[in-house]
């Protein structure tokens, strides 16, 4: 009877620890997902503001230069449209990555819950079967149960660690991809600004040539 009580207490502690670990794991990743969404929202807002500023700048140069800079304005408009499309693609890709990671987390949590329920059911069936046996088998069954519980604990621990490592790798890859896209955007904006300045310089030289001719 004493061994049975100890065994049940040990099983209860294991189940409680696994449940707390699962809840902590889910809450941690929900927090990470919320932080990623907030960063993405701020980034999209920043891109929108930059696009609006470029549109205002384009409108100002349209009024200043007139019809002579139609080619430059057309090129800038196309560049702005491409930048807008690129920002939209970046936003969609980031949302897809977040949803993909979230789906994998939910699938893993459901699978672990199902495994936990199946394990608990097996333990209940085993306990009912053990109660029908003779007294001389109690010590042997208790030792077997303890070994089984230890093996199950080790297996669940290994599964959790492997999954956490996989999700961590996925999150790092997502962050690296976002940083790469940011770098490409900065390079693209710098190239567009240089092209715009070359166009403005060319128009200034043309204007000076016309004035000198007059």
C-alpha cells in the first residue's frame, strides 16, 4: 500500500509538471508570435509613410519641371509601383511565415495533448488490471511501473527538446529572411534615389544649355 501511494504521487507529480511545461511552452510562443506581428505592423506602416512621402516628392517635381520630365516621372512612377508591389509581397510573405510557424506550434501542442491523454488512459487501465492480481505480484508490478514512468518521462523530455530546437531554428530562419528583405529594400531605395538624382542633374544641365543658347 505504501509503494502504491508513492507511485501514484510520483505519477501525479509527473503529469502536473508536464502540464505546466506545456502551458509555459505555448504561452512563450504566443508571446513571440504577438511580438513578430507588432514588428510587422510597424514595418508596414513605415513603408506606407515612405511611399506617401515619395508620392508627394514626385508631385512636387511634376509641378516644377512640367512636360519636359515626362520620361523621368514615368520611370519614377514605375519605380514607386515596383516598390509598392515589393512591400506588399514582403508583407504577405511575413504573414505566411508567421501563420506557418503558428500552425506547426498548434499541431505539435495537439499531438502532445493526445499523447498525454493516451498515456494517462493506459496508466488507468494498467492500474485497474494490477488491482486484480495477487499480493505477491505487487512489488514486481510496482517496479515495472516505475521503470515505465521513467522511460516515458525521458521520451517526452526528448520529444519536447527536439521540437523546441526545431521551432527555434524556424524562427531564426524567419528573422534572417526578414533582415535580408530589409537589406534588399534599403539597397533598392538607395539605387532609386541615385537614379532620381541623375535624372534631376540631367534636366538641370539641359536647362543650363537652353539658357546659354538664348
